[in-house]
DNA sequence: ATCATATTATGACAATTATCATATCGTTTC
DNA sequence: GAAACGATATGATAATTGTCATAATATGAT
């Protein structure tokens, strides 16, 4: 094996390439390109040709698209170990969504041809991809159903809990989204996101310092996310 | 090859099993079970163990789940050539959704072990599955985003256009959903679905005879789906 | 520092949607 | 056929959400 290959040491190897050895790993390793993006930078643009299979090594990204009015809708937020160039990649030749960096991020890019050629030789890797993809797609669908049934306050609560429990593992964190982006994600207006946050602050559920959120009363917030 | 195998003649063979020959095709063929369901019958129940990979040979089905209030939400409607047991199948051990027949339907059921064992031997088949699955998941996500941005009348219009253009290929058809189910699909109340239909009738866009819908003015309906 | 600009914030009001009550129609059951 | 039931239908009203106006605060450029 190529001794200069660093993929063997990559903590994300197990994500897709568990069953990869020798020549196949060398192929991925020599063909891969790592790219860095600063906060706010565009990673993938809706409508461009798909050339690479992209996954996130570090940082946080949003996937989004424009609706028929030109307004942006956020489809999902992904952290490392989640896909980035997920769904369209195996069925389309161009991206259905855009992706951009919510925090400074690093991606690993592998040519689609390489992935496809290896997957067709290595069924276990293909099955692994299938498993991972279905999990990610499922989460997007279930989250979108969950959001749909909630009232506005519940949607904002849902989002705050997500950041606290799944992304930052703390009751205090900096929101990676503007109020406007939060609105684009949960399908409401910016004003109503702000109003919901203000109400939570007024009711002693949150402390808010600009983008910094401190969840004081998680239990109440959870019951709002569930029923309110 | 087993001469009694009928899979070779199945018009859906190309869907997933294009690249299947000899022993592998025999394995699928001898293990498969076809099942018939009458309109309204349950095909898959949320929460039960996944044993089979199921696809639809004929008919029409809905996939749905219950929200935290116990209310049903329809996730998607599938016709033949679309998946039935789509997403959860490769990542979960139990179903996240239920499936039931909107019309008399026939499914073909293949043991998950057989699919997995063949996919791990046959990367091209696995890639084919990946391609098909990502297409289906993508459609569900994009449809759900599209519905979310519309007002009530636009959602009902969207649904009617879907049935007319993608399922029945006619401007006159029998709705396979009750008004209540239509509401569960597009996220609104039954009363408002009925109201929207009544308005369309009043405005000369539709003729309605119970479950039979005749779209008289498709152009107007399309502009309502797009902007109204 | 100062200006211009975008984001956050709040209120008043309008539009949309849900809820509740009630009526009609069609189907099934006896 | 009559009774009972569920689906469809419509109106009145309440609740929710969006729109518009305006102000305060933060951010970035010069």
C-alpha cells in the first residue's frame, strides 16, 4: 500500500470505507482532495454538475434550495459523519441543492467515477453507502414531518434542542444560523422566529446574548417542542 | 437456470435486477413471494420487524405514520416502479412507516437476507439500488418542500395535478384518497380541503361527482399550484 | 470615529388557517 | 324501508401566522 496515504488514519474511514483495502484504498487515497471553507463560503451550487462525492471532515454545513419565489429553504444541517453530497449524487448528474459552510469546514472530495467503480467491484462498500444514505434521507424526511405538525414556538424549540443536544452538547452555544436562516429551516417568517425567542426569554426558558443562547429550562423547552 | 422462474419475464426485473443472472436470479426467484392486497388493506405496519424487501407490481399504495398526537400523516404515495419498503430497509431493523393499499395491489416480496447477500456479491446491483433509492428519497423531500411553501388552495391543486398527470394520465379520474387523507398528505384540515375543492368547482376549474374529479381548466389549476 | 448597511426587535394590523357547530348525502346494517 | 354511521359540505368564529412599519442594535467599510 502507498505509505504516503493518510486515509488509513482518517477517523472517518469507517464511515464508508470500512471494507476497503489495498488497491481500492490507494485509488481513493491518491484521488481524494481535501478542501477548506470559511464560514459562509459556498461549497456546492444547485444546478452545477456533480463530479465529486463530498463528505464533511469537520465543521457544519447547511443544504438548501430556492423555492419558486426565489426564497431560500434549508433542507437540513449536517455535521461530520453526516453526508454532504447525499441524495442527488447517485441518481442525478447535477445537484438539486446548494451547500454552504455554517462554520469553518473541511471536506474530503472523491471523484464520483472512483466511488462508482469501486462500489461496483465491492458490494459491501456499496451496501454500506446504501445503509448510510437511507439513514440520512430518513432523518430528513422524519424531521420535516415533525416540524410540519408543530406550531411556531414548537418549531423554534425543536431547533434549539437540536443544536444543544446533537451539535454542541451543551445548554449554552452560539447559534450557527441567523434568525432569517432559522426561519428558512422551519418554514416560518423571520419576525416570528424572533418573537418566539423573545417569548422564551420573557418566560425564563432562555437567556439570549445576540447569537449566544443559554437554555435555562430544558424541560419546558422540550414540552413546547413536543406539544406547543 | 430454473425454467419455472418467472422473474425473467417480469416487467419490473429491469428496476433493480438488470444485472442479475444464473444462480443469483434463481435465488431471488425461488425465494420471492407475491402477495395480493385489496383496497384499504394494510401491507406494512409501523414498528414491525423488517424481513422482506417489498416492491409494488401493480396498484397504488400510501406510506404514512402517526405523529405525536396520534394523527396520521401521509409521507408519500407510490405506484409501481416506485419503492414501497424504501428507506428504513437498509438502515433499520423495524419499519418507520406503515403502508396500505389505496387500490387493489400486488407486491413482490424478497427476503432482506437474499437482497443483502446478492448485493454484497454484485456491486452493480447494489449501485442500482442506491440510484433508485436516492431518486425516491429525493422526490419525497422535494415534494414536501414544495408543499410547505404553498397556501392551502395550492396544495390541493398540487395533489390533483399529481393524480392527473403522474398516476392516471387523464383529466378525469377517481380520487384514491378521501378528503381526510388528502388533508393528511398536504398538512391541512379536512374542512379546508373540502373548501378548496368547492372553490375550484365554483370557479369552474373542476367538476366534482363524489370521488370523481374532472379537471376542466388545467392551466388555471397549474397557476394556483405554482403561485396560489 | 462615522456612515451605511444588515440584523434583531416590537407593535399594529391583515390574511390565512383551524375549530366547532350543523346539515346533507351516501352507504351499510338490521 | 328505517336507522345508524361515516364522509362530504358549509358557515361562524377563534386562533394562528404573515405583512408592514418602525426602531434599536450590531457589523463592516471608509
